[in-house]
C-alpha cells in the first residue's frame, strides 16, 4: 500500500510541474491564474495524502484551511485582473438597446 501512496504523490507532483509550465508560459493572465489555482489545489491533495500516509488526521484541517485560502486568493486576483483595483465596486457591462422598446 505504501507504493501506491508514493506513486500517487509522484503523479500529483508531475501534474503540478505541468501546471507550473503553464503558469510560466501563459499566454494570457487567465491561463496563469488557473495554473496557480491548480497548483494550490494539488498542494491540498498532497497534504491530504501525507495525512493518510502518516496517519495524522490533524493535517486534513490544514488542507481544508489551505483550500479556503487558495480559493479566496484566486477570487481576489481575478478581481484585480478584471477591475484593476480590489476596492472597486463591480459594475456589469450591460449595454441597453432602446430599439426593442
């Protein structure tokens, strides 16, 4: 069973390396943000696998807190990329067409 955990962690690290390549290459900011989100999610998975492997259930709490921080950070970076300011109120770009009224 130990070999299965080791192979699982190595495969997760491989996917993290591929996501790192995507984060460095881009080509758009949204590709980079998605790649960083994937790396964060895979980190949560690695912490959970280490928790199972070591038998220490307290690390699952650490993984959940890291997942929440990862989610909030991605939402903040997406708002920063879209609006240019974290404090800016979001106003949807709605165009009105008076021809149909």
